[in-house]
């Protein structure tokens, strides 16, 4: 069984995950020590410090650390299908992290693929 999780707090994300529209997450800061290519993780949705729903298990396909300003529209779309531009993502992340986020901030792009069927 997976020992690590990707947690999402917005119920909107659950639908994006289930339909395959969300295949990445962009996290503020360098998360490469925690998440590595080939890791198996459980993808969860729910409120912080509250119950969470398991959406699926996934394998991490790629972990890339870079300044937010260097993200491509495609990378942004894989995280949030409603956003395409860096400035929009910076505003969105500012709301999520409750602080100002700029194009110079370091982010980690974590690409993942759903595991279908039983693992073990």
C-alpha cells in the first residue's frame, strides 16, 4: 500500500481528478525531497484536518523544480484546466497559500498517472 499521499482540499479538484482533466499538481517550494519519479501515492481530497476521500492510487511520472515564471501553459493546464497563464496561477496560488506569490517563487511540478486495477 502507498505510504505517501497527494492531498487536495478543493471539492472541485475531485471531479477534475476523476475525469482525468487534472494530471499534475504545482506546489509552492521545492518538494523534490518528498516526491520522486516512480513513487506510488494515494490521491486524496478533503478538508485539512478532516476526513478525506481516496480518489485513486497513482504513480509519479515526473518531478520538476523551477521558478513559477518558467511554467508553460501546458504545465499550468495539467494542474488546473481553467488556468493557462502564469499571472493567473500566481493569483490562484496566493489564495491557496494565503500569501503573495510571484513569478520568481520556486514551484514543484508533480506529474502523476492513475493506477487502474489492483496493485498488490
